[in-house]
C-alpha cells in the first residue's frame, strides 16, 4: 500500500508541474540573465567557445525513493554551438522517465540567436510497459543593450500515433534587464495547451567575484526559490532550494566543468 501511495503521489505531482519536475527546476537556466555559462541553456551562451558539461541532482520533495538527474553537455564554436541532454526521473523500479535531447544553436547576427532541438521522451511503468514520444523545440533570442529577451515553443509533436501522455505545444517567453553592476531582473511566462499559464520572477545578484545569488518566485503551484552559485576558472558548484506550496521542500545540487 505504501508503494502504491508513493507512486500515485509521484505521478500526481509530475502532472501538477505541467511537463513535470523539470519545468520548475530547469526554468531558471533558460533565462537570459547573468548566470554562469556552465549551467545556462540560453542560446547565446551555448555558442560561447569551449566545451562544458553540467550535472544536477535532487531527491524531489525530500523523498529518498525519488531520484532526478540532469546531464547537459554543450560545445560552442563562437558563431554556433551544439548541445545534448540526458534527464532521468524515477521512483526506483516502479516508474522511470528518461529524456534524450540534442540540438544546435546559431548566432544569426550580433544581437539575434536561435536554437532548434529534438527530444525523445520515454516512460516505463512497472507491470505495464514503456511508452515513448518525440517532440521538437525552438528558441529565438534577442539582445540589445541591457535588455535581453527570449521566446520559445516546446513540445511540438513530431509523431501523431504515440501512446505516451503528451501535454501539447507550450509557448513561453522571458525578458531580463542587466544592470552594469552585474545585477539582473528577469520575468518569464509559460503558456500551456490547456490555457493555463505559469509565471516566474527572479533577481540575480553577484555577491563577490566568484559568487552569485538568485532568488525568485513561481506560481501554480506557488514556489519560492534561492540558488547559490560558485564559479571559478574551469568549474562551478550550485546549491538551489525550492519551497513548494503544499509539498515538502526540495534541494538541488549542481556541478559543472568546462573550458
């Protein structure tokens, strides 16, 4: 009974977050703010020269039986870059979900960049089997002065006969104002196929040469988060805390290396 209850809780909380736990934890890394290039997934930073890899880990909602992992690797060549991602989310042997993702980003001009990628989403339920689906994503980024904006469309269906749960295309956008002292303010919104929207507001402040602090809020469900970043030379460490309404708090650990 305990295992069944835990599995029900696991699936329910995944659906509450739109496309799952990822929407809440990874959202901040899509913002065009002053975050470390080690973890950032924004198009212009993917193009930055060098090879970088980042890894994030968490036990969502403080439940040891649930594991969440995200590995992101990118190689930038200046005008363009490539990236790949592997994400896993599971409740021991009861339920496992894997995401395989690869794409390319390109700087169209000094102020405009874009990226496209394909994603394979696979879910496996104990006693039922596995189901997969393929999706496409796209982003367009524009930078002018202190203002940086990004718009994107995710979850574009690339196959119609998939048996896997598919929430449908989701549009989103973000805008950041970067101050000269390194502080930045960001606002972002995600629009789901159902018509529901989620908002994010955050502020990033450099505490010292190698330290940065991000704080922010997200709605539906209500989330307050803080993220501490230590970046030096070829490596970066991150510790993030998420206080989630009606759910136990979540801590995310991160490590990244690169040129």
